[in-house]
């Protein structure tokens, strides 16, 4: 379902109109928080060229790391769906949680109790000041949709996610689904 007013747990789908925006071109953002003071989210479909062990050598795992957004790209963040295993987690919505005890995360990965099906790591996050996201929505930079995937969003393949959503929206969005990521390559 497409809506106008975003809420915590919704998805922001980048409009084709923001193709020139390097950070958000073809992005799908999970809103981790949205209130009168601003919004925070994580880009779900921008994997980076390295994995978690490249950043944290004591973690011997090849979990992918994603570009969460242009803010604080030197900090590691994570979302997950196992709050019973990771203390101090904050519920986003629909069984998705943000953060928690990182030492416990390292331990759970080391013992094999935590897999990529349960957690996703990000460098940086996407952030908007009060009213900034509202202005971007008014200028048609984003489409707000309900997270129909619920906690399974963590396992969602990111490769064709944006294109999938464009086709799902139909109409003129279907045309954009086949446009090259870089129009100069057309």
C-alpha cells in the first residue's frame, strides 16, 4: 500500500526523479524512526564490497555489509529479528529490531547462533531533520509504502529490489524500471 505520511517501519522508495543523487539513486530505505524531530533509516539495497570480518577482524564471518546512508559512514549499525538473543534492542516494527548489545552479537556469530537470515549490518545511516523528509516527499523524491515483507525484509535480495517495486507500482514506474542506472550509459 502506498501512503503519503511515513511512519516507523515503512519503506521509502526513491523516485526515478532522484537519479542524479549518488547516495539515494534507486534506494529503498527502511525507516527505523520517524517523529517530529526527524527520521532515521537504513538503505536496504546498497551492498558494499566487503563483509563484516573486513571491519571487525574478530568476527570470522562473511556477512555482507550495506551502505546504510550518507550519515556517519564510519559507524556500524545493524537491524535484526532476534530480540530474544540480542539484549537492549529497539523495536522498529513488525518484528524488526535495531541495535542492541554488540558484544552479544559477536558471540552469537562466533557460536553460529546468528546467521545472515537474522541480521543485516550497515555502515552509516540515512537521516532527515525535522520536516526535511516531508519536504522531500512534497518534491516527489520518495514514495512511502508499507513494509509488506515484515521481518523477512532482512533476507530480501537487494539486487533487483528497486526494479521490483517500480514494476509493482505499475504505470509510468514500469517504464523507469528498465532505465539504466546511469542515464549517460543509455
